[in-house]
């Protein structure tokens, strides 16, 4: 039967399964969840082809935003302390979906009348976690007020569903 059903736990993190897709429900900061792909493979014997993080975006501007971005902090030197996870000088392989999903997100945001209130943007890479699999973040920002917006969450969900 199609649809989501409970999957294995990864340490204390519950998962859900739908066909070939695995969704991990993580309530804490994910920028420090290094090697999530390797840990999943070791726990389940399933190969991780790609990681897509659905998360909350925070910005000093507090501007409402729907963002897509790769991860890593390649601009930091080896002796720098990373402010938000990751490894100085490192970047994960970017997901090949970044460009297509950014374009689709913009179309969906326009059709759901989220623009011009929300900015749809490609961010530069600026945090962890460390992964070896192609990875991207898909985010709602930039404050708690916007994180709760069902219309923004629906736009994000539709990107994954329509792709």
C-alpha cells in the first residue's frame, strides 16, 4: 500500500518510509549531525544516494524566504572554528536537484501567491553537517512566524511531490 509508514530508528531519530524515500524526523539542530549518510548505511544496510534536509531558515533580516542551498564551509581555514557545524575547508557534493528545485519552488510560490511576500532564493553554502552524499537544504524562513505558515510548508512539500 502506498504512503508513509514507520521505519527504523537511527539512534534516537525516528524514520518514515515511502517506497525508496526515507524521512528522518529530527527535532534538534541538524547542522551538527555529521555523517548522517554513513550512520544510516551502517544501521540499515541501505545505500544513501542523496540527502535533502527540510529545515527552518534563520536570517538577521527576518525577511520571509523559501531557500535552497548546498552545504559546507569551504571558505573557512583549517584552524577556524565553524559557527554552525561542518568542517573548515569542506563542502558536500551538491545535489543535482538544486537548480531544478529552485526553479520549481519559484513557480509554486508564485502560483500560491507567496511572492512578493516571500523571497525565493539560492543561498551560498555556510554550515554543516558533514556528509559524503550529494546534499541540499530546502528551507522556510526566516522567523518562527513564517516557520508555522502552512502555505509555505505546502509549497516546500509540493516541490518534492512534483519532482
